[in-house]
C-alpha cells in the first residue's frame, strides 16, 4: 500500500522561492540544529574519555557502548510515536535535549564513579539523544515542504557543525580535560532546546494517527528502503569502529588519520550543498544503486591498502557510500509514508536502517578484527554487494509493477 496523494508535495529539492523569508527560516533551522550535531560529534569521539576518567575499564567502556546502541534502537521509535501521537514535534525534541543533557551534568556535578552508576546515567542520556537527530531531520524535512529552503542545504550545515564538534572538541578536551566533554555535550543540547521556539513548527496535517504502525509497513517502498539501508549503512561498522586502529598499526600519524576522517565528511557537505539540485532530478532508487556501487568500490579498496595516499583517494567515496543512500532514504520516506506518521517513520529508519545494523556489525567485527585485521573490509564489501543486489531486485520489481498496472488499465 502506497500513499500517492502525498507524492510530489515534498519540495525539499526546489530552490528557495520566498527570498528573505526563506533565508531566515533556513538560518534559524541551521542555528537550532548546530548544538545537537556538534554535541554528537563530541560524543562520537570523546565520550570514552569521560568514561575512562570516571574509572571505567576498557571492557566496561565496551559494555556501556554496546548497551547505548541497544537503548537507542529501542527508544528512538518511542519518541517518534510520541511526536506523531500528540502532534508536537518541537516539544518532544526539547524533551529529548533535556534528557540528554541532565544525566551528563549529574555525572560531573556528583563526580559519579563506578560502572553501574555511570552506565545508568549514560543510558538515560542516550534515551534522550535517540530523539534529537532523527526528529531534527523530520522537522527540517517537513519545513522544507513549504518551499522556503532545501533539505540538503540545511543538512549540509548540520554536518559541518558535527565536524566542528569533532575537530574543535579535541582542542577543548586537551585544554579542559574530561569534564569539558560534559560541558560541550550539555551546552549543545541546551542550546538547541532554547532555539527550538525560533524555528517554524512542522506543517499541520490531518490527525489520522490511529496509534498503529501498520500504515508504515504496508508501504512497500518504505519496507524495501529499510532493508537496503540496513545493508549499506551497516557496511560502515568496520570503518567507524576499527579504521583508526588499523591505520595507527600501519604507522599513519594521528594528524593524518584525523584528516582522512574529515575528508569524507567534507565531501558529504560539498555534495549536499553543490549537487543537491542535480541529485533531486535522479530517482531515489537510482541514487541507492549508485551508493551501493560506490560502497563496493570503497570497502574493496579499504581491504586492499593502508597506503595513506591511496586512502586519501578512497575517503571522498563517503559521499557515495553514506550521503547518497541517506538522501535517497529521506526522499523515499517522504514519498511513501503519510505526514501523520513522519516522526515515527524517521525514528524507525534511524533505529533499524542505521543504528542497529552498525551496532550489530561492530559487534561482529570486534570478534574477528584481531585475526582478520584490514581484511574485515572484505566483509563490508560483501554486505555492500548484497545491498546492490537488493536494489537491483527492487528496481526490477517496481518496473514490473508499473508495467502490470499499465497493462490492466
């Protein structure tokens, strides 16, 4: 079951047509999202520094990280359900920001020590953060329907603030120690919470929400997209978890490793800013096809070399392995699911299409990396090839369905 009456109304790919009003709306959205994306950049790299400073061992840190991934997968869809149920996207997002920040402040303010106390507060913080970025994407996407700005434009600046959190956070942690991780993450979330009132609310829709998820999973394209995304985003597990260790073992400097990481995100930003209108004219399933092909190439190359110059050629392919599937998924969600279920669709995608496969992938890779080393990227290339096969099957099934429908008519 699809939702044809909403097709074509998601004008996230059109240039702003409201002049100063559009620029103002985009700037407010960018400023509002900056805090949580910068905080997430700090969290991605430096939360382990905070845990170690509060007495957690390496094994205990791994336990908390694994539980954090699990809790985000479970909690994310609840936030989406709540936002759709009460029709207050900004309010639910504000609650998520507050719940992310307050446990962190308690950790620092009470000088919490020990694995179970730390785990309880960090998991509580992760319950909150499971809401913030998916709902921010939902709010941006829904407001882009107004034609005031494009989704890719605003999302590119969000990625830039993520990079700022990673790069700038390192200098702040070096200067202020582990405590600065708390202050940066809490400040980012509280800043976003404070600015939510300045952005436009999501456009009102008819309250057709029945409390059931069935309308989402009756949408074939949505179901198919979740499967493809799980395979393609899951291929990043080895990169996110073990590329730094692999490159350090190959005697690549920390500065060069930082540059390699940053290179991919910079290309992501360039694609979203400069190519968004061209990409908008390409069918999202073709974007997934291109992304799958790039993923196979990227992870095959990563399995074959640790030469820093060759790695520098491979890292811009992040724009294909991550950015294209992400943008395609956003469009498929918008085209195949009703607006009354937008937040739920987005948080389920974030949980099942991104977080769960990456978390499972990192768990698997952590067991085989000691013996496989860089060859774990062959497993990522295999997953990408499976994603490519699934995309080709979906595209053929969609063509057959269109031909059958035309034949019936």
